[in-house]
C-alpha cells in the first residue's frame, strides 16, 4: 500500500468534466490524461482531487467516482476564458485554492500541476502548503512557437508566447520533479530552455483499453451517419492541428479512391477563433472541389468515439505541432491503421512501417501517398493495425501508466 493517501491534481483551463466534452475550446487530450490517470491512481489506493477553474453554471464539486472528484473554484468572473488570456486571474485562483484547502482541512501529500497555467498556481500554492510540487508541461511554449511559424507579431498577439515562456522557465526550476511524455520533451527542455534535471522522467500517456478496443465476435457497433468507406481525423478545430494539410493531401488522392474524409471534433458552442478556422477549411474544401467528399461532423459525443475509430479505414493525425497525440493511441487500440505526424513526440513511441506510418504532413504528396497505401493494400493495413494493437496493450494501458506515476510520486513525496 502506498504511503501517498491524497493527491491534489491541478488542470486550470478548458471545460473540465468527469466525462470530458472533448473538442470544446481548450479541451482535449490533457483533460483525458488527467481524468484517466486520476482514476487509475485511485485504484492503487490514493484519493484524488482535481482542481480547475469554475465558470458558467458549473457546480463547485462533481464526483468522478467514489475516490476521485473535480473541484471547481472561481477566478476571473463567470465567463469562459481561453487559456492564453488566463494569466491575470491565476493569483485569484491560487488564493481561492488555499482558502478551500484550509476550510476543508485537506491533507495532500503532493500537488501535480498540468500545463504552465496550473504550473504557476501550483508553484505558488505549494510554497504555502509546504508540500512537493510536481509538474507536467504537456506542451512547451518555445516549441509551439518554433513549430507554428506564421507572422511573428500575430502569433505573439494570439498565443502570448513571451509571457508563457518567461513563466515556464521559472516553473521548471521550481518543481521538485517533472514528467514528460516523450524523449522529445526532455531534449526540448535542454535545447530551448537550457534546462535539464535528474528529476525529469519520461512517462507516456495511456489508453483506456477496456473502452477503446476491437469488437469481439458477435458484437455490433453503433450506427453512425458517415460514409461506409472513410478516412478519419479527430481534433479540436484549431490552426495547429494540420487539417489544412490533410485536406490538401486528400485532394491529391481523391481520384484514386472512392473513400471519403471525415473530420471529427469541435466545440458545441464554438468561439470566434474556432469559427474562423473552420470557415477557412470549408472554403478550402469548396475550392478543391471536395464538397461531396469531405464531411465535418462537429462535436463528437464521447460515447461514440470508439465507434468512429473502429469504422474508419484509416485514422490520420496531421498536426503541425503535437507534443504527443493521444487520439493516435486510441485509434490503434481499436484496431485501426494510423498515419501520424512525424513532427511531434509520437514518433518516438511508434515505428514507421511496422505499427504505423509516420510522415511530414506539410508535404501533401507524402501524406496522401501514406493514406492511399493503407486504403489500397488491405494486407499491409491489417498487419500495421495488428502490430499497433499489440503495442498499445503491452505498453500503454492506463493501469500501467498509473503504476509508473505512483512510483515516481513516491520517490519525491
């Protein structure tokens, strides 16, 4: 039995719910990571409280299960605030967390912050509480800035890289220990932040293999309103997700296949930035003559995700910038062949042409050729999918990741 009895998790931005509304603004793989890790940690003994920002009509406390709960505290008023605009409200959240923990006499053995906004809060709160501060960046501002490109002035206005990078440098040096999801993350700390530490461990994300799995004999999948033969991509509708790359690549191969392209994801109530990005993508589809071949599903309900993965002929992750890419692991766990970006951390855990195809998505001919090879060569696609499924079951179940994480905690708490 672990000596760690109670863990404080902190993930500030986005819509944080026991069943995440994936695709909502600022709500993606990180939310899934924190929820699934917390649930599997609780199976090993500790109770887990996940703190986040409260807004709208959301309740203060919401249980995930008997041993895990989400605690939402106010900061910056009652409206949703995108993560790039949250910094001026983080001191208020720090004070509100300290007050809540004191009032309820909560005794945490450590605090684990996720992303730099939560890192700022956790760093300052742990000084008051006298407990270890653990940190996971999930992505790095300097790396995102490097990968995104674009007009420097406009990128700074939208993403506030200078503010983020300044505080990341401070947070890295304040944390007692940190995790990164891939060797890429560790190398990037050194290259872009001149930071290295013996207390920086590589622990990848996991997959819920009970949920994301192939159908067993006799089972039937849910009915979806999609073409019979389709290539699938799933992400937030954002400029760094490479959906423009994917549409151009699909245009390259559209005459050589009768498959359709299905793009899933997006918010139930999209903000202005998401609306603008999607409008640009729809204009691209129209200009390329793909109106009848490309379907945007909008928000995909959580309970349908596994069905989309299973029914797809190929899953594609075309991101321009992707620290890891959990959707790839979920698709592989469902037994689907994948094409993934070679520009992110996922390339360090997958093997090109053995369990996946890894390509530079900015090159439409390469991305299109990879997709077409899986659509036209059933034996190759089946082999790739089978080895991908073996990899997930062997290395990436959340139970395995939770055991690694608890062992990591015990070294520093």
